[in-house]
């Protein structure tokens, strides 16, 4: 099915258009005439996507993106054992392949993926990894050292709810790498629901949704904030139940 961004506009003016992208729409190939992509969102993902509507605003918004003034947060659903009785709910900063080596660190590694015991994602934490992009496979792989083509990827997360072996997680990126969220959670043993490319055995759409976005108005500089609901489909509906 062919999509264009203009079919899913939720807010716009003469300088920008904000779109609620559906799963399956290519954010870079389906903007429509006169739309300039400011950032990207995976084709398999959904949620808020910003386009500029003229060269001047495209320049302004691109600069804002580079300066970290465009803020995005995501909801994801990952495969995670659920046991609220465990005393593992304290904040945990998970750092692997760190660029810093001080000789002493309180950071911990998560159990390896081949562990026979089901793992539970700590209630909150951070992932810091080196990721290499395989352009032929269009996939990111975690590696141990920096080298050509490798970039550091950092994100922060908080578990919101847990049900039926799944966890609804709030994610904020510190860096913006290709497939970053998908690759990092998979590397730590928690693939996103439906993401077969990164190890999920669950069938369905990839559970990745950009639910909130803030950016400066290209003309006035005023910060604009938008928030939308999660997708109305399984397994998202599981977390609507109390």
C-alpha cells in the first residue's frame, strides 16, 4: 500500500507539517510534493514525524535537530519476564562497550541471551553500545571497539507496565543511530515485539511508536509540544487494561 505524508497530517502551518506515520510508510520516500523530511522513523515503526514545508524552515529545523532542540520519546514493547516480587526494581545503568575505562565501575552487564533462565528488564536504566551498520543487510550489529563505520549509541529507558511476558517501555535517545532502539534492546536480550530482524519470535507489527515530539517553531522559536496515543492494536491493547 502506498502512503504519502499528507494523508496523515495532525498539525501544520506554512512552515511545517507534523504527521502521525502509520506502520509501512517510508518516511523518506513518501513525503509528498513540497515536504522536506527533518528526521526519519523506521518503516516498520509508527508515530510522530516532522516535515518542513519550505527550504528556509528545512534549514532551521535541521539546525535545531543538530543542536538537540528536537526532542522525541518512544514507547516500545519488549519481551521480558515479569516478576514484580523480585528486588531488582532499583535504577540500573547498563553500560557495555563503554568509551571510558576508569578501572572501576558500578555498571553491570545483563545476562547473556543464551541464559536458560528468563530475564527481566530492570525498571529503568541506560544502554551504551558501539554499533556497526551492515549496509548490505541494512542492520546494526553490536561490536566491542570503535573502528571505521562504528558509532556509539546511548539511550535511556523506564519500564512503565509489565504483562504476559511483555514490558511497555518509555525510551529517550541520547544519540540518533540507524535502528538504534531495535538493535540495542536486542543486543541486551530484550527484542522488540514483532521484530524478527532483531530476534523476536513474536508475530505482529514491530512495537515501536514515537509518541511525543517537541521542536522550536521555525519562525517564532517558540517550543511546540505534541503527544499522541499508542497504536490501537495488539499487543498495545494489553497495557490499556488495569
